[in-house]
C-alpha cells in the first residue's frame, strides 16, 4: 500500500530528472554521428530528444495533479529546464555548422552561403537563449534574497514549452544524414530537410521574439531591485543599462535589412521579403520594449536631441527600409531578361527611392512639430514592404508566367516611384498603424494568423501588396481623426519610433 501511495511521486521524479540524461544521450549521439556518419546515431539521438520533449510537456501537469503541495517540484523543474537548454542549444549551434559539410558537397556556392547565413543566425539564437536563462536566474535569485515574491509569467512558461519542439526540429534538420538501407525511416523525416529557409526563419524569429519578450518581462518584474543596487539611484545610468535591449533590437532591424539584400542577390526573393518583414517587426518591437522598460518617460536630466538610440535607429531604418529595398530592386529587376526594362531605368529608380527614403528619415529626425499618433508622409517601413512585395510578384511572374512579366515590371516601377513621392508628401497624415491595431486586438490577431499561414505559400507578396496598398490610401479615411484620439494607447518614443 505504501508503494502505491509513493508511485505518483516516483513517476514525477522520473519524468523530471530523466530529461537531462536523455538530452545528454542525444548530445552523445550527435558526436557519434559527426564522427562516424552512422545513421543509427541520428535515429537514436532524435528518439532521445523526442522523449525528453514529451517528458517536458507532461512532468509539470503530473506534478500539479498528484503533488500539488510540493515546494521542491517547481524549483527542480526550473533547474532541469536550464540544464537541458545548456546541453542542447550548444549542440544545435555546432550541428548547423556541421550540416554545411553536406551542403558544400552539393557544389552550389550560392546555396552554401545562404545556409552559412542561416547557421550563423541559429548560433546567435543559441547564445541569446543561454544568456536569457542566466540573466533570469540572477534576477530571480536577487529578488528572492531581497524579499520580493517570485512569480512565473505565462510567457516565460510559453518560452519553455516552445523551446523543446524548436530544439527537436533544429536537431532533425541539422543532423539529417540519409543513408542507403534506412530509406524507411528517412521517409518520415524527409519533410524536415525539404523545408525552405523561409520556414526556418519564421520558426526561429518567433522563438527569438518570445525569448526577448521573456527577458523584458523579467527585467520589468525583478530588475528594479538589482538596478537600484548597481546604479545607486543614478537614473541616467539606469536608463543606459536598460536601453541595451531596445538598442539590440534596433540593431537586429539593420542586420535583417542586410540579410534581405543577401537573399535577393542569390535569387531567393521570397526569403528576402520575409526577412524585410521581420526587420519591420523588430522596428516596431524595439519601441514596445522601450515602453515596457519605462524608457519613454522623460528623465529628470535634459537629454540630447541626437541620442545614441535615435542615431542607431535612424541608421538601421536607413539600411533596412531605404537602401535595402533599392538594392533589392536593382538586383531583382537587373536579372530580368533583356527588353523588359532598360538597365538605366532600373538604376535611376533605385537611386530615387533610396534618396527619398533617406530624406524622409532626415525630415522625421529634424521635425520640431510632430503630430501625435500620425506620421507626416507614408512611413518608411510601410513603403519598403509595399515595394518589396511588388518585387516578389515580379520575380514569380517572370519565372512562372513570362507573358505577364512586362505588366508587373511596370507595376513594380510605379510602386517604387509612388512610394518615393508619398514618403515625402509631409502634409498627408498617416495614422500610426501599430497603435491602431493595438486598439483593435481582433484585427491584429487576424492579420498575424493570416500572415503566418500565407508565409508558407507563394502569396505572401500579394497579401503584403494588398495591405500596404490599402494603407497607401488610408489617409482618405483616417486623415480627419483627432490626434488626441489617435494617440490614446501609447505616447510616441522619439528614440525608437516607426519611421
């Protein structure tokens, strides 16, 4: 009878404590595979990791159901999570670079460089995940020592839940090594190897965003005590420390703009458009994070108009939304068959858009009388998405329906010229789309869900062009909205606004 009573506790202990050994076995199998290329190592490693993921999903439920009063359970579960992540994510970073050996064997240098770029991106995510866990542990321990109650955010638990399937997918992708005689097994995982890079970037960017927001929530909840100890009530030093996160997101915006140009140079236009969409998302996210951390409130000291955050934001926006679309236009339309558009017209249109985008950013920085809740002229991210969407359609039409290529080339050139002009029509007021959607959550989540579905189809460019086209004419409907009403949700942040 005593054994039956102790059974739930024993099962919970097995589920919790067996995850690190399973993940370590997957690590051992990865080493075995990299040294010997034996397919059994891949099968066993993937099996161990799947078991660890299953145990991660059910151990907490099992403990809550059968051991509701256990004080040790939550602490042990959190410690096991850190151990598991500390093992598996370095393995994934190494595995992505090991995969390059098989990509290089295909003999396509352009494909190799794209996969190298993807491997570097995954390595950066692995480093951020490990840094996040160490920072969260430090902040929680400091807050608990200071007598503050330690809670668990829903988004933090979501990050832990999402980390396991993302790790399994990346493991299956990184160490995929088909072999003769194992065709029956590899038929089950071939789809992982065939996924386009665009899909991997979708999954990884979503996981990265969840991780970054989890860091922000931990800083907002537990960071005040630690910063008081470090800064000794020096408000300027506090703000400089907190500004690291939104400035990093701003830097990510610029890096994604450069990445989009690299993808376009290798003919991967769909991936380039999605990466540029990610740059626009990070341009919005840095302002949200800055508000969450309280950086939008005016400090007691007088700040310089040209702060480092504003300068970094201007440079990143100039790269991602002014220069990058112009270069993409030049690369994509320059590769079209001769006769569709003169090369001089392509170069002139690209230069026109780049100059117009940069002048728009300069005006925004120097404008002393902004309109709350509105932009003067079309914001640069919206213009960049509109023109890049038309580029993707041109690329698809040129390869699948060449008889319509001439028409869409003209549409693309017209979109570039219209965007260049409308960005600098400062009397026209464009409502802040982020604040508008934040007041209508149903519309926001509908657009997010639709975009996530469409990004896996060939219709991403068409959807973006439709949305940006409607935004282009939106001043006809929103131009008379009272600025006080348009700014209800959030005050604009001059260092991290959408441009």
